[in-house]
C-alpha cells in the first residue's frame, strides 16, 4: 500500500534511539527524507548515516528541542537545505521516578519542559512553516498509555503526557483549516535500548497477565502506526489518539481470576 510519503520531508525528534529511531527507519523505508533530531548529535548523525546507505536522504541535527533557539536553528537548517517540511513527529521525552511529595520543583520543570514544552515549541515552528507552504501537513505526537493510567512516582510524566494529548486536540482544531492534521500515538510496553533491562521475567509475567496479546511491542510496531498517521492515507484523521498497547488499556478483566467461577 502506497502511503504517499515518497519525497516528503519528515522531522523526528528524539530520533537517535528507541522508538524515534524506528520511526526514522520506517519513514525512510516509505521514501521520505528524514531529519533525525536528537539531543546527542552523534546519535542523530549515526541514524542519518544508516538511512543514507539505503539511498534515501537524511540529515542528523543535534540540539535541545525544549530550547526555543535550538528549535529555531533546526527549522532554519531544514528549510535552507531541503526547502520545507511536511511531517513532524514529536517523540523526544524523558522520565523521572519520584514520589510527588519528594519531588523538587526543578525535577518537575525538567520533565514538563522536555516532554511537553518541546512538543509545543516544535509544533509551533513546524505549523508556521506548513501554513506558509500552503499544502497541508502532518503532526504526530508520541504520548503514552500513562497519559490515562496512573503511575506511582511518575506524576510529572503522566501530567506531561496528558497535557500533550489535550494540547494536540486543540492544535488539531486550530490547524484543520490549513489541512494540517494533529494526532497522538500512545505506546504501551515497548522494547528499546532503555527498557530492555526493565523487562525481567517477573515484570514480563506481570505484564502478560494484563496485556491480552501477551507480547511486549517491538519499536517498529509503534513506528508503523506513527507512519500511517503521518501519511496521505490518514488525511481525514485528526485530533485522535491511537493506543498501540496490545490491548492493555481496554482490558478490564481481573488477572488470574474469573467472576463466574
């Protein structure tokens, strides 16, 4: 199925590793030229180099997407080098474990800034360029199932992801007249370089009691949903949240117990 991404320019923040890297590879596989944006320039350039081996254009840009000046510099570079942009994937983010009663204000601000403010800054910059170009576009924001689920010791993270989803709905309404769609993807448990050590046999056993499909996602599975929402096939979808979680959120059963037995 042709997704209509050949020749499009896509920016992926946090594209140097994990789900972001998988999104970059999947976009490139569909023929999009990819801007790999990451806090760590070597990671960004490494992913861009791998994509370049396929004969697809890619560039790696290092910078902090929670910094307005770095975002402005990134956009100036993309427009200068490639003439514009068509797709933005806001994937950059961090998590910090701390009980709310023990959390410091700098810790709270760091999580909100890196996860939510970065989404605002990049969306604003790209939306301005998309409106100027006048040919529509796509913004896909990477949220989390924890935007809906409570998670002890992650109140700042859940607040940031919940805020991202609320922001996305409003932005979708604002940008609809310009044929720019805005959607969110909520990943569930996913294997990445960061999470693999977390998924011990004990953790996996507990997860599989909650996840109906009894699997932890590969990053590429999340990327498939993201790239669909970034494509021409999703032109009539906006302001929506796509959970890619193996059924985790929708399953209301009691693990290990049945009501009628």
